[in-house]
């Protein structure tokens, strides 16, 4: 089996390795939820609204606004 006579440069080696890693973006589908309608991977839960096949699968957490406290807490120490 033949062997290389001379060493390949780092540039040549790295350019050969770099050509294979690029991935194509797979097909995307539109979220069927009427309030969302964003692009999502097919056959998966929508990462934006949490719906799949018309049903809520993952409930979204709502962000708290600054200065807002959870319900039932007054902000005072324990008494």
C-alpha cells in the first residue's frame, strides 16, 4: 500500500477536514397552533408555544416582571 512521500501541511489537512462538517438545515414545518404559527422541526413539540398536534404538551413558564412577587407572598419576614 503506498504511503505519502512528504508531509501534508496543516492548511491542507484542515481544509480537507473542514469540508465534511457542514450540516444542512432539515425541513421545517409551520406550527399548527393558531396563536403561534412559527417554524418548528416536524414531528416535535413547538419550542415556542409547547403545542403538538393541537394539544398543549409543555406548559410555558411566564417570566416575572421586576418588582413583582409570586402570589401569596407579602415580602415580609417570617412571623
